[in-house]
């Protein structure tokens, strides 16, 4: 009945000062409830996506940079000429996260009445991830990034038909990468006169 009385007073415009205050506070409460409350969570999710995208772009840039450096160095091999390189990878690399490690060790030595001795050692290792504060919240502290494992290397060189040049290129690549020799393919680059 109270609500009906209140509504009747609103219609008749016979509200007291306290009634107006209640009405204004109720309106403010409704506005607060109606406002989106998960903006912080959405912002953190967007920033996390952006960080992942930046990491992927950084990794791709590193891969492109490695290919470019390899092209530059192989072009300096006598007889190689112009060189183009493509490297394929088995994975996308890994990030090593810093961990706090706590180790505790207990040793117990018991002897029985017959002169026998029994030794017991117990070790406990506790690890916890180290976090760094960022705008997007706490993120694990990455101590190092490991490049992805090379699966194969294709080298297209102007001098790729010369056996000595192929051998020199292959030995150079083997010295730089931990890849098996059969995973390196060296071929001759097609010339302009071949394409006409």
C-alpha cells in the first residue's frame, strides 16, 4: 500500500522534501545498476590480446630478420650470387617464465637394537611464478625467450648449380643452425633469360 500512496503523491505533486530525496536517490541507484560494470575486465582482455599480437609480430619480425641476415651472409660466399632464403619452424618458440624456488630438506637417521642403521632423506621443492605489474594487470615475468626450432631451410642462389658453392653454403648453414644436412635444400635461382 505504501508504494501506491507514494505514486498517488507523485501524481498529485504533494511530495515532501524527504520523498523527493528518496526519489532522486532511487534514480541514481538505477543509473548505477544500468551502467556497464565490466569495463575494467574488457579493457584487460583487450590489452592482453594486444600484447599477444605484439609478441607474435615480434616473433615474426625476428624470423624475417634471421632470414634476411642469412641471405646477406650467404651472398658474400664466393660464387653464390644473389640469395633468397626461406626457413620453416617446428613451433613458435617458448618463453621461460621466472620462478621463485624454495627447497627444504629433512634427513633422519635411525638405529635399531640390533645395530642396523636406516637413513631417510626428504626433499621438498616449491615453485611460484614471479609476476611483474603492468597496466593490464600482473603478467608473468619472462626471463628469456627461446627461438623456435628450425625444421628446414630452402636456399635459392644464383650459383646454386655449382657443386662447390652448394657445399660452402651447406657448411655455412650447418655452422649457424642446429639442423640436419638433409633438411637444407639449395637450388639454382632462375635467371631473367630463363623466364623469357
